[in-house]
């Protein structure tokens, strides 16, 4: 089916999933801008707004939007679980063939969604909309760099350099992590469990019209550690490499001490030298133990069965509610 205005094929159906945190001022405008885009491209569509423990009136706004628009559905989580956890909760309720995820602050323009869909139609399973120009600060950029490093380790593809929160993927990819229940969630790593067909396209990003980013330095550090120890073996490989390097260093020092004894007689003087070598080796051992401890902690938390999120209430999920058709 062709859209008369754009002359491009319509996608069969689209679910847009948006994690929401303290976005009371922008939600109404987001839905207003999404509606014409989805009507032009989808045979059926929905917008799933997941309230991730907002401290403002975001959930009240979501309820009002669900009453005004039949395509809006809402999830209200019991507390703040984090962006990726909230996104996973929304993804698992999505009903349509293509799932689009985006931020709630209007930095991802809804008008750019058709470009993601066109790229997806080229045979990709996941397509990222990468910003033409980065607009984040130093700490956010560093967190993004860690995310891309972890994903590149998992995928083994250069497309990992292009990951962003603005993405479109086929619903079948979701089946790969249908049974995932860990408390630490990294959506991009989970997507690699289902496919290696990743694509990316530069898209326009807009300035945030209201509010500020909720990411703090502490949150970025915790998120980076969760990604590295929860979805990659890179830290273990790094610990092994450090151990190997210092083992070689120790053998060189031993050879030097034995050689000096055989050539010159007597023992090597220098307590500071010996103390420095011991300190270096002790630091390397503690580093390796710390890395292994992080992995054991992840296994411990997963064995406890801690959920990634808990839903307090929903809106727009009534079985007799008609699905919006364009």
C-alpha cells in the first residue's frame, strides 16, 4: 500500500515505545507530532508510554492522553528502574510488527521515523538513528563510548559505533530475549542476541525544549559497570591480560636477580625496589579479584530472581479498546 503524499510503502504496523521520566511538559507535544507521522506510514499503530517513577505529573498526563487518543497506552512502574528497564517493559507489551524506541524529551524528532523505517526495509533487523551532531556533555559522551565498546565486543561489527536510543527493529528480534529477567538491562546488547543485521542512518536531533538530563555522574558510572560486567567478558579478558603482562614482568625481574647473583655474587640490595615490585603485583591481583567479584555479584543478583521492573497500573490496555488504524 502506497502513501499518496509520500509515494513510499506503508509499514504494516508500528509500536512506538517511550520511557518517561519527569516529562510532563513535553508528552503532549510528542504525541501530537507522532500521530500524523504514524498515520502516514502505518496500517495500525500504537504509542506505549512507560512512566519510570516520575516525580512530576507525567503519569496523570499519560492517563489524559490515553483518554484523548485511542492509540496511546500507558504503563506506570512502581519506582524508578532506569531507562533501559522501562524500555524493556514497554517493548514486551508492543503488539505490532515494527518497534520504534525514542526519548521523551523531543530530542528525537518523530518526523525522522520514516527514515528509520526506509532503512529497515533494506533488509536490516535493527536500525539506529545516529545524531548528525552530538549534543551531550562530557560525561554522557563517555558513557556512550563505553556502551559502544561493549556492543562492539558483543556484535563484532562497526555498526556498534552508531548505537543510540533512537532505534527501530523488527518484533521478531524481541523473541531472542523473551525469557530475560535480570535486574540489569542493556537493550542494545539484548538486541544482539537475536540478530547481526544492524544498520544506522544519520538523523536530525533537536534541542531539549524543557528540563535537563536526569543522568548524573554516578548513574553513568553504574550504568557503564552494569553494561561491561553484565553483557561482556571484556573486563575478564583485560584482567587476564594484566595478569599475563605482570607474570612476564616478574620473570624478567627474577632473571635479573638470579643473573646478578651469578655474575657478581651476593643478593640484590634495595628494599624500595622489592617493595615496589610487591606493591605492583598486589595491585594486579586485587584488580583481577575485583573484576571476578563483579561477575559473581551479577550472578548472585540474577539468582535472587529480582525483577527488572514491576508495573503499578496501566491505561489503554482494555481488551475491548479498538486499535487505531490509519
